[in-house]
C-alpha cells in the first residue's frame, strides 16, 4: 500500500496541489458515528493559513462528502471526501528547464515518476493534501471522543523557543483544541510568532517540535514487534510532510539516563495499576499500559524560502540558482498540529477496531 | 499483520525466550542469493552477549534452516530459520503472585493475553527474538552487498558519551562491520565500556543512540505519504525492543534550524546530481535522493536492573518491591546495532523488490 | 482491506446507488500511461443499460478525474475518479417497515451496519458501483494493451443457451471488445436476447456464464499457495455482485476426467515451450505458463424480479410479501462482461507490477 | 503477501517436499485456546495416505510446536509448527536434463525461480505442504468448535460418481469428521474407491468435487466487494494444490435458473429470520446471512500418473517422453477434504477476529 494507511480502519489519500481536488477515502469505520460538518470545518480552519505567519494562498476548503454518510451518520461503508482546489495560480511552466527546490520532493519525484509527475506546487507531495487528512481526521476524532478518548497537540518548540511541559493533560487537551496557535504556556505564543515573523521578514523559515497527548485510550492495545503501537504511530506520523523524527515519552532523552531513572515504577492507585512516572509514553513492549500516550515529532523548517539557494536544473542536469517567488509559509508547525491530531486519531481508530472489532467505535 | 513486516519481501518472527526455539520466516526474497552460514554465525556472534558488559546467559545460537535454501542458494520460496533455546533456566514460577518488571512488557502482555502469555523471561517480548532477526538479516545484508549496497551502524552515544560523526562513510561502514563494539572513534569504546561496567557494578543500566548509514541505495525509491521510506524504516525500527525514538538525518536538531540551513542545496558533481549537505538523511518527500541514507534510534537503558524497584503484583493487584535476580545486560546498545543493521536490510530489500520486481535482488 | 484490492497496483471503491457519486481510487499504477477519455466512455457505454433487456434507469456516467492524470498521462500518484449519480429516484422510504429483497444484500447489510446503511437502491451493494470499476478498468486495459496483453470476455451461456468455445483467441478478443452483446457465435445473441426478453415479460430474470481469455501475459508470473494467480483472480472476481462461481480452464469439468486427459502435455513449438491443450487455463501451481489464461464465472440471475416473492420485514421481524416496482434488469450478464474485463485487468496490472516493479507498465 | 493468508489471524507456510521440514506460523490467534495434540494427530492421519488408493510414501507427520503454546493453551503470540520430512528418497537428479511433469508446477517454477528452485518432488509446490495446513487447521477448528461453529466436507463426486446431497447438516458434519473417506452415502464410498483403484491399476488418476458445510457461523460477517466472504474463501481455497474451481451454494447451476428460482425467499421461523432455500450458500452481498455456508471445489485428477506422457526437457528445450516412477496418488480428493476443512477454518477464524476483535475466539 502506498497512499493508504490502516488495516481495519483505513485512509487513502489522493490529489495534487494544482489539480482539480485533493481528497481521501475512509474505509472500515463503524456505522452510526455522527458526522458533524461544522466540526470538520472548524478543524480545517485550524490548518488553514492565516496572518503573517502563513502563506497568502488561502483555500476555502469547502469539502464534499461523496459517499458513506447517510442522514448525518456514517454508514460503515467507504466515506469519500473531496476538497476542490480553487485558489490555484498555475503559471506557465517551462518544459525545458526545471529547478529543484532544495528540501522539497521535486527532484526525487522526478526520479521516481520520470517526468510525468504533476510538478506544479509540489503536486502530490504538497502539504495541501493534509487538508484531506484533517477533514477525515475530524471524523476519527469524533469517533474517539464518543468513547472518552481525547487527543491534543502542543507546539513543544518553535524556532528553538520551548513551550512548557504537559501538567494536567485532560484540561490542557481541551484548551489546546480550542486554540489556533496551540501552546501550553500562552506567553510563549507571542515569542514564537515573533520568531516566525522575523524569519519571514528575512526570507527564511523555522521548524519546531509537536508533542501529542492521548488520554482515555484503553490498556492492552497494540502488538509485539512489527505491530507495536510505536511502529504504527511512527509509520503514520512520518507521512506528514516535514516530519523528520518521532519519539515516544522522553524518547532520545531516555538514551542518556540510567535504567533506574528511565523505568517507570508501577503502583496500585485507587485499585488501578498505573506507573508513577510516564517516561515511556504509555507504551511498553508495543502495547498501551493505560497511562497517557505521549509522543513528539520533529518538524523541519518549511523548505520554501525566499533566500537565494544553490540548486540544479534537473532537466538540463546543470547547476542553477533559485529565487523563489509566490506564496509560502515561514513555518508550518502551528498548522501541522491539527494534522498530527488527525493522523493520531486514524491510527488509534484502526488499533481499536483491530483489537475490539469493527463495531467497537459505534457510539 | 502483527509479527510480520514487508510486502514484497517479508519477515515473520516467532518464539519465546524460554520456549523450544525462536525463529523467522523470510518470504519473497529472490532466488539465487548465496546463503553463507559462516556469515550468519558471525552476525549472531555480534549480537551474542560477552564479557562484563553483557548478561551471562549465553546461547550458542545454532540455527537450522528448515526450508528455502537449496545447494547453498535461496530458492525464492519461504526460508524458515529456527534457533533452539538451550541455555534456559526456567525456575518454578508462582501461579498466585507475579511482579511486573518496570520498563518491561510483563504487565501489558498480561493485559493483552489475559494470563495465557508465556511470561518466563519476557516470553515473546524478549530481546532473545532478535537472534532470529539477525540470522535473517545476514541473508538480507548479503543480498544487498551483491548489489553494492552497504549498511553500517555505530554507537553514536552510550551512557551520555558521544562517538564522533561519520566522515568517510564507505570505509567506516566496513570498519564498523568488523567490530564487536562499533564506534567510529576507537578511544570512545573504552570510555563507554567503563560507563557500562560502572552501571553494572551499581546494579543499574545505561542506554544510547545508534546511527546507521546506508550507501549504494538507488535514488527514486520510496513512496509519498504512508509509504514513505521514513514510514517504512521507522515502523520496522520501532519493533526493536528498547527503541523509543527514530530520526532521519539531523532529525530533532533540524527543528531548531532555519530553512536556509536545513535545506540541502543541490549541485551537479561529476555529472551526477547530489546535495552539498545531507541534513535530511538522503530522503526527500519519502523518496531516496541518492545520498547516503542516515538515521538514528534512541535505545533506552535496559529495563532489567538489580536495584530494588517499586512495582505491583498484577495477579494480586497489590503494591510490591522487586529485587531482580538472574542474568541481565547492563546495556544492549552494543548488541542492538547488528539488529538495527538487520532490520534496515529487511526494509531495503522489501523496498527494492517493490520498486524493481521480485528478481531484482538476484546477484 | 475491505473495499480495496491489490498490493502494488490497487483499486479502492466507494459510493452508493442513490448517494452523490460512485467512484474509485487507483494507486500504484505506473506513470506515463496515456489516459484516453473516449475509451473510458466507450467502456462505460458497454456497461450501461440499453433496450428491453436492461433496466430503464440510465445514467450518463459522466466521470471526473480528480487527480493522478496530468497532460493526458498518468502521473504515478493516486488517480481518483468520481461518477456522479444523476438519474436517482429516491422515493420516500419508510422508517418503520422495510422488506428484504430476496437474493439481495438488504438483510445482511442491515445485520452488519445495524440500520445505518444507506439502503436506497441497495446502497453500497448496488451494481451501480461497477461503473467505477469499469472507468478504472479502462485505464488498466490501456496499460496492458501497450504491453501486448489483451483481455476479452464472452457470454459463454445465458439463460441456459450456450455460446461456442474460443477457437482463435486473438481475433476473437478483438471482435468481442467491439460488441455490445459479446458472443462468439453471433447467432446465439438473438436466441439469448429472446430468452432475456421472455423472462422480462414474465417479470423474471436469467443468469449466465462469462468466460474470459487473456493473451500476451508473460509466463512465470504468480506465486505458490495463497498468492496463486487463481487466488488473486478469484478474490477479485467474486467481488463482482452476482458472481457465485469461478473456475480456471475446464474447471469443474476437470474433476470428472482422468489425469491422462486433464494433464496438458508440453511440447517445444517454434523453439518455445507450450502445452498442446490448455485445460488448466494457462496456470500451473499458481503461476502463468505462457498459454492463454482462461477462466469463467457463474453469474446468478438478477435478484430484482417483478414476480411476487415471500420475504420478511426485517425492521418488524415479520413475514411479508414483496412486489417490486421500479426499474430493474432482467439480466446483467451482458453488462457484467465489461466489469469482468476490468477486474481482470486490475489483477493482471497488480501481478505484473509486483513481479517486475512499479515502472513495468510504463509504455 | 505470498505464502501468507489472513489479516487478523494469519497463516504462513514454508517447506519443500524433500527439504528438512514443512511447517507453518499462525499469528493473531486469541490466547487461551486449548491445543490438543491428539486432535492434531488425528487430523494429520486423515490427510495421510493409506491403502491402495494413495501413494506409498507415508510420513509419520510427527510435528513440533516451536512457539506460541504454553501449558497446553495458545498464548496469543505466533505459533510455529514444524513437521520434519523423514521418508524422503532424493535420488540423484540430473543437472543437464529435466523433464516437466505435465499438470505440475515444474516448468512454471523453473520460469519463476530461474533454476534455483528445489525441484525434488515438486519442492515447495508439493502437496506435502498441506500437512502443515492440516496441523494448523486443527487448532483453528478447535477454536471454532468452542464457539459452536462446525465445519465438514464430503466428497461430492469422485471419478464422476456423485455422493448424495447434504440433508441434516449438523449430524452429517459430525459423521463426516469421523470418517477417513468422507461421503454422505456410505455405499458410494466403495464405488468411488473401486474407481480409484481401477485408475491406479491403469496407471492413471481421477479427480472429484469437495463440498463443505459450515454451521453456527454468525450472520452479518463479511464485507462488500473485495472483502466479500466469497472473495476470502475462494482466495484461500485456490491455494490448495489441484483446486481449479470454487462455487458457493448452487454455484454454476444458478446461472441456468431464473431469478424466481435462484432467489432464496426469506421467512421468520421461530422468531429468527432464515431463508426457505439456501441456493446462495449462506452469503448475500459478501456477508453471511446466518444460514449454513456451503461451497464446493473442483479437484483436478492428480497430475502424477504412470502412463507415458509427452513433455519437454526444459533445461535442453527439447521434446521428450516421460515415464514416471516412484510413489504417487491415484486420487487426492479423499485426502484433500481435511485440507479444505483446515483452510476453511483459517478463513473463518480470520473473519471472526476482524469482525469481533482479537479476543473473540477465546473459549
């Protein structure tokens, strides 16, 4: 499978940045889940660029549900969602010269598709496809919510500026999900946006780290080895353009500790078995342990920058200098977090359906 | 799929730490690949514990190939490998009380398998299964080598002590593959082992970071989104017990840079398109760009420590104190690197077979 | 995977009979394949009902390609096709009583989807979805044709009237593909249509057998056991609504022969190894042998009939009598053959891409 | 996947006729299922050749369970089963000439594996591998039995001699499962065996039809289109060597009926919805309807016959005449039925686990 994730609940992506539409097909999701178009719209809004910290290409992201929803509820059969591309400026493109944008997939797509790729605006590799992920994700998040499972992501770092750590996860998830620029320490937001604006002014871009917390997910879900929860989540998370790292719990920081510090001691608390710390991010041996599931991703700086860059013309096989024009994001970390929530919800829905059956997500 | 990785070339794992055998079934590997039992043995030796920095349970790891090899070559049909467990001390286990070892899968396995799991020595969740990964991996590595593709891993950090970075990858891969304790800066080895021994003396354990480099892998391999090379590699790498993070190229460090620094500028060099730097680890948009593929994993400290730990008896649902006895590794990072090479080779074989067909790995 | 077929080249179906659209997403198909909208239209025309032997619900089947085609060629990324439903008569449906149409999926869909299914016109189980299969199939058939592989299907039997057997397959495939009612013996066509019309007049319906021949498919493609060509083809063919049997070569007739008659003796002919007969349908041990691939399917009579039928009201759990109204096909065997060609082409494209790599279908 | 079937519960096969062992790995089966070695042995006995109607190569089929069973119960982790080959006569084989046995996979395996295949006794394509299917199948059948699901197969026809139809399925399944030569009309057995013996005497072989009935399987299981129960069962059944046709319910006979005869009318009986007839074999729209699931397979005559046959030497690319020596079955239909039961049980376990979750088969 190439553009499809999932075994019991699956998501298939399609579309190009400058083609007629981007979209997704959900399959295997239980029947009877209410589909709230307003919530889908609200989620798409979080992903949509706005202000000086984003590109000025703004799509209205009007989506059409082509199948799988009847009388406002999922039917259990495939849900196809299409989001037409409207605000497209497909200038004339040269057929004899083409410059690879460094950090983008232009050149690798060319190698793979032998020149038949739709290269306009990154084509199928464009972040534009994440609009489809977010629309589908809204349905997954609704399904989880009805089961008492909440997902939230904060910008753990942006342009080197750190946010504070999670402390009271349930309320923080709720707060984060109401924000457009999702940070735990609200004062960081202005420092981060200032950094993004400064980079934008400089014709440059910045990256960041996104940390996600999941609460309410049952213990005992996941598989050993290749089917581990970490394997599943990371496979899906690395499909988000710009993600270059994934870690669970304290992740790379664990590698410098001793076992006596990194092991999470267990205890019985209120009759329930928990761990006193959660450095392993709620997963042991690939299986959920009932603690919050915590992971973070490294988001590299947006590769589209206005600074002049050395590159090649891959049709002519010649060195070249690139000066990008057009509309670009100086950062996408604040927009990507709703994509990360959506991808997370997809994986969790699939895991629950595998573990407890195809009806398990019925409200 | 649970204990199986791969679409065109696949690996299925089986076994328990204290059961009759651990093993693996390879399917889809091309016919005609020479199977060198001595190389398999040599690889198993790298994984085998030795000296004061490892457990004293030493298995001879005599493997049997039950199928798929004929006259010394792969046949193209499934290769089953069994490695009997011999040095097993299955003491009497209590049926009325059982203490979860913190950081292990004891409790999560119990939740998932409802008490039917073979809990002895971690059962199916034991690092013992990586012996099967390494035996299979030797065959994958041989197949890649015949195609000019080399894989090597160094201990980038252990107990907080860093190794130096890759500089001349081809010769360094060769050197690393000849070492038992694989570091680029040979002097670091003694510092790291001293740290491991100190932790052992203290009844504690340490972790580390493993960094892998792949050279000779063709450009234009991989898929967008869910089928990205990063998705595939990370899914497989997170199946190695103790891995809690995976990053490509500069990974998390990229998140603090600006785009003008993190984008790898391209140039034509000797008629070939390359990037001047390789901060993205040889992958753009999920597809290989022809540069070395570089990634690293966070290996948490071995959870089995001799220090007394707070835990629970999960049969009785009571708090308890655990004092481990037996034979345990104060570090596994030095043993895990051959597992990482093996897993990497599996993924690359699968990617090549998907991209170029089932015969592509024939020498 | 539920509504998805294929590993290297895949097809995902979506839609309901009375919803906004039916459609499909193709993934993994090679770049550079010309997409001929006229051919897609011509194929859809073969599936479209016409005359007294078909339903009077006629859709214009105007399709939109939402992605994956650029400048008239496949890009290599997902191709989404949507076919809006236009000629829909969604009468008021009762919420308190609902009669299962015998032979349809009404009742089983209700059991599976707990009442949330879109039951109008059979919903997702409607033969209407095969329009999407045919549109996608046109692209698969074009890809195969460029590789010298031709697929053709004749109505081997309809309402008990047999067609003659294949004799000169290459010219016969060409002739069949130009027909609307595909038979080898043109005189049978009028006898068969008379039978269909008689059944229609009687408020009843008839079934038939569809036999497909494939030429030009390379030898040595397929896998042993679960990956056999027969397994793959049958799995896909049984997804066509109304197919209740699949056989390869002489199929069930082989079971009554002796080995000396059913074995196809081999010979060298013109330097090439062939079989003198082809009772096994071009497949031995699950792998193509270079002879034409031949198989046939049993198409049951269309379940929608105007004769009064005993059934149940599955909302009330009561016996009932059903008198169907509306627009229905007295036979679908003549329309289904282009679906069978399409499904066959999907499977063969997937097999070739798995065997020879993702670029193999580039012209 | 090549030698693997299944999504939630899977089976992977390995081995060659003359290699060290044949075997299987089961994954995803629920924990807590009792593993009854005597029942596995009894099932293997049904598959084992005996008397004049079978080959004289008799293996004792002593199996070893290498993993996944602990204290007599499944653990939920992979179950590896190995059955060593003992009674092997691997005579010297020529390296310069090799005759394709007509009807076998010798030549197609050679095309696919380029001469590296283990050709001795058919290698990986040998019916010997079905011993591993039967051993695994015994565990699947036990799991189903504990859930009230029974599977039984009769020889519906052998050498053209028909058995009578099912009439009282529950008691007939029980009776069939106690027989070595499984027919409903016991008097047919002697007629059939006489036919087999006559063919054997003549150096020839015969085929047959196997019909399977399943009772107790819940309604509402299966998926539309590519995930239909018919798709799943047929894909698995066509992996049995010698199967050339699969039909559900009345199958090909349905194609000659009218809709008023082939539709199964529904009725409420004892408060439960059933169909008055079961011509569709318990499946509508790919989903079980609660009636017995009925299907049959066409088993071609055993291709190994002693009559002289025209063939080719595929190493020399020359015509040749083949006179087989050795030990061969004049019929395998009576041995194959326990394979068919086993394959059926595999598919049903997988379907149930997908539908109701991974614990659903716990007793």
